[in-house]
C-alpha cells in the first residue's frame, strides 16, 4: 500500500495538471498526522491545479514552512534576494501560525492555524518525511478564490 501511495503522490506532483478529484482520492487514503510529527523545517511545493495561490507563492519566493513548537509555526518561509530564508509575515496576513489537532473531512489531523487569516492548512502523511496539505477556510479572504489549495511538504535535513 505504501508504494502505491508514494507512486500516486509522485505522479500527481509531477503532473502538468493535477485534478482535485484525484488529489482528494489520494488524501482519503493517507494517514493522519500528529502535531509532534510536524515539528521541524519543511521545503514545500504545490500540485498544478491552477490555483491562484501558486502564483502568489512563486512571487514571494516561498520555500516552505517551519514548526518550532506547536505554538510557534512559520507558514511562509521565503527566500530573500541573496537566497537567505526568512519569515514573510507580510504575505502571511501579518502574522505566523500554530499547530493544532483539528477535524477535517471526518478525521482529526495536525493542522496549521494562521494567526491573522481565517485559513487552515490540514496535513496528512505520505511517508515519514513527506506530507500532503490542503488549505481550507475562508479562502476568498486569503487569495480571492474559494477553491481548496493542494500542496506538499518534505522534511529538510
């Protein structure tokens, strides 16, 4: 089952266009994540669904997320002009975030709750070092659209 999950994930991540129906089917088959499993630094990317967030995150040079503790989460680790990493609070609605176990689609899983936006990033496990995320909430306030945003994170060494 694990090899099947990984191959489906890799195919959707590499697809020129990833259909949200296929992403939702993969999400259903993934294991939930505990808050403590999310601690650390993560490099991120997204699935090619055409979501506006992709353009916004590319523009701010999004690198990933960092979870220093359950109450200290950095949702937008970005690269500056010299290639250094920093917390882009401006693009993140003026704040950072925290991690909580939150119910989503009938399951409780680790979820990043933004400090200043009505948005949640829910996580499920692809493997020990890879998670899939779905951004959910009052998305129209964050990106001007209500579609879910599908992304992934890989643990940094």
